[in-house]
């Protein structure tokens, strides 16, 4: 299974912000849209990602308050990315190794979407469930060999 298959199921709604967005506004968008990440774009290029991990870091840095900085100050400015052709097992390995919960999907310089750890887990579970059903159906319909009758 490839990342492109996950994006097809997930849909193509994507939320982005600029690095000059106030951090408080970015968090409001994340809460309103019930999302855990925002891709940071500047002049059409991916320049970072803001996730709840960076938000927690901002609160910690500001001793319990959000502060008045911009997204640029807190974003991850070197996020790992994947392509639509990346295999899901590779995505799982990358996410586990780097403790990443969100990965932007890039096709050359074009942002195609974001996949989350949840998206990957759901896709893998659905694929395994489908395979399990097919195997059970195959076993139920197992032909009897002529010499076994």
C-alpha cells in the first residue's frame, strides 16, 4: 500500500498557515478544525509544520502561557516528508524512528496532503481486515481434492 491510497481515502481537505501567523491564531484554527497539525507555507513552498508538540513546547518556553510570537518561532522548520509513492511500511518506520505523528506528502514541490499516525494505523487495520476476510472466504471454499473423497 502506498501513501497515495491513504490520501484517496482521507480526502483532500488541507489546512495551511504562513510563518507570520500569530501562534494564538494557529492554535485557534487547529482547535476549530479539530486537527493536530498545520502545514506552514510561504510563497508556495513548504517551510515547516506546526503540531501540538510545538504548541506544548511554546507553552513550556513561555512558562505556562502561549506568548505572542509567530508560528515561525515555534514551527518545525525541517519536517520529514513523504511522496505519494512511499510505501506504508516505510512511513511506519519513519514515524516510529523519529517520533513523528504527522508527515506532509509532497509530489516534487507540490503539497498533496498530510498523513497522520492515525491515518496510517487505520489504513493498515483496514487492509489487514480485508485480507483476513479474503483468507477466511478462501478457506471456506477450499476445494476438495478428488482423491480425498
